[in-house]
């Protein structure tokens, strides 16, 4: 399988539509995750054009900006997405009543916070949905860790992980949005990352 993925990455790694088409043929239970950050309309448009009913999984940690929530609703309507939201087991109000505002990245409680609001909901989604193909909008220029990833890979559990846009730049994404008249939103904040070039841990664990 490693040899096969090497060939796929070589031949299709620069062709998102072909890579998505190949990946959809490899399984029967695909999902596409999103956080509705800037440029997310690209991956959602690319994947839903080929598989309109694909479950779009959102780990909504409850700390998104108002603009992000409005953008998410607008994009779901625009692309007729099959959105499935996974929420933490505690609401933001419950958590903050007991523990106060979310901890900063230098706070020893931050790892537990990240696990509660993002990683546990994602692991719950994996357990309940049992996907065999996972599409993600990871890009190599996002973080040093992602620059070492490949467009097609398998995680430790055998899940086929596909990052069709891994080698795209922000300019590439902007051009795609303009070409297809798709919306975008830059008012975005992730409390599990805080800093733009920092990993939250989800993609390192899965």
C-alpha cells in the first residue's frame, strides 16, 4: 500500500480533482472535515461537486467568531452541504462557569482544553461514523509539521487521509474562489491553536 500511495502522490498530488476522484473510489464511507476557516470553501466545493451527499464534519468548539458562524451557515446553504456538527460534551458556558476563559497556550491546562473541545469530538465522530476516507484542507505552508505531509496517506488506524490542497498557496486558493464566485471569511479564531503557525494536535494524532 505504501508503494501505491507513493505512486498516487507522484501522479495525482498536484491534481486535486483527480486525487479526490481516485480517493472516492477507494472507500464507501468518506467524510470531509472543516473548521470554516479562511479558504475552506475551496475544499468543500471541490469535494461536494464530486460527492454532493458527503458528510461534512465540523468540530464546533463553541469559540468561533460571529462572522465564522454566519459564514458557515451561508456556505452550507450555498453548496447544499450535508453538515454534521460534533460539539464538546460541555457547553462553553458550562466550562467557563467552572474554569473561566479558555487557557492560553502557555497554560498547563491548554492540552486538556484542546482534547475536550476538539480532539474528543473528532474521535467521537470517527467512532460513530467509521469513515474509510477522510478529506481535509491541510496545506503545507500552514505549519512546519504539515510541510512534511503528503497529499495521500494512511493513519495508524488505516484511514485513508487525503489533502488535495496540500501544495496550494494562498494565491491558488484565492484564484479558485474568484473563478467559482465562492465566499470567504477572514474573521476566524481557533482557541486550540491561537497562533497561525501552531498545530492544535489533531492532525499529529490522526
